[in-house]
């Protein structure tokens, strides 16, 4: 074998090894995540009975929550199978129309529930409802963000290690200790329990909804 051929063979082997390594990393990253939306139907979900809710449909790979009066949402049917601690939920959400929250993600927290709100109170408030009776607009998690219409945002919630953590894209917005705090939801979103997503006077899109369990203490 000539030196040129040897160099080419080594390059080919290296490129295959790198490709295999990248694929292995991707597989490892995906491990443990359970999809909660198949991209084609509302299988596993039901339209939430808020009263005055808009239409819920699936189109082009996203769940569309039409504008309600005021709330429209979806609730996971098999709520008793959703973990209440040591888990993460992630999804993508976008505001299609309107000027209030386009994603209110309600989730279990041990023996109670909480809601991570994006774009509430006229479109900019981000926070957790509720902590010690104070909702996302008035507690220590309250922040203000500008949300662009039709832009997808990655939402992630983590309940583990005695903490609630919430992120938008790669920015952590909520970091709350459970000890010493009374966690609850506003009564309006109670029909979304134990796991649900809703929007308020807004038309929203949702996709890539996933959940994974976390080992204790991890």
C-alpha cells in the first residue's frame, strides 16, 4: 500500500469513527425521553374543559390551541402515570396570535402542582404560579421577556433535588426551593392538572413535547 493510499484509508477510518461517535452521543442524549406528542394527532391528550375554550387541532406537526374566552388548553389523559418528582418536561411553543400568555405549563410537584407561565399579563411576564399564594406576576420568579410572534421557544421544567427549575431556551428563569414554600396553582388552570398546557386570550402552537424520569438525587 502506498503512502497516499494509507493516508486515505486512515482518513476514511477516522471519519467513520467520528460519525459513529456523534451518532452514539445523539442516541445517549435521546435516551430516557418519552414523546408525548406524535406530531399527527392528539393521542394521549384531551381538550381541557375550561368553559369558553377555543378549538384544539393538529396541523403540520403542531398542536394548535385556538383563542378561547379566555383559556384553551390540553390535558394529559393518563395523569396517574405522570411522575410527581424527579422528572423533566420539555416542549416547543409559539405565540400565533394575541397578547397574553401562549404557554402555561401545569405540572405535578410532589403532592401539589405549579404552572410555568410565558408571556402573561399583557404579553411579557414570565414566572411560576403560585408560591405562598402569590402568582407569577408577583413573586420572586417574576421576570419580563419580549416574545416574538410565530417564533418557537424551547420550554423546559425540572422537578428534582428539592427544587423547581424552569428554562426558556438556554436561559434559566425559575429556581425555587420546595422546602419552606407553599406551591400551588391558580384556580383557573386547575382543569389542566396534573399535566397540561394552556393559553390565555391567545392562539398558540405546541410541538416536540417530551418527558423523562430522573434518578433520585440526580
